[in-house]
C-alpha cells in the first residue's frame, strides 16, 4: 500500500508544480508591447537620424548587444530612441539568468 500512497503524493505535487508554473508565466509581462513593434516600418531616414546612442556609449553598447542577441532589426533603433522603454527591456533581457549583478 505504501507504493500507491507515494504515487498519489507525486501526482499531487506534480500538478501543484505545473499549476504554479502556469500562474507564474501568465503573470509575467516583461517585454515591450507588440503593437509598438509592428506599427512602424524602419526607414533609411530613421536609421540616419540622431539618437541617444550617439551621446551615450553605454546605451549604444546595450542596444547593439540586444539587437544582436534578439536578431531583430527593429530593436536597435527603438532602443536608441528610447521608445516604449526598449532600453530598459534590453537591459533586463541581457541580464536574464545573471544573479547578483547591478543594473547596467
């Protein structure tokens, strides 16, 4: 009988863990809104206009790393223009999984 009791406990704990993971993932909202990313096509004019990255080396580094890591051509200009808090999102994205580090 002990074997059956162990199996029931394992199933209950597994269901609780799955429920906790589902609740956690539905509550996470750590990305820029998709609408802002899809609303505007990036033009040559956008690429050539002055940005915050030209005067802030640290921001430029974060934006370049984020664009390379996400493999998105939209990230760099949005990050440098500080649109929709993309720079802050990129900092969090690049630090994901690094414990005990200070903000960039």
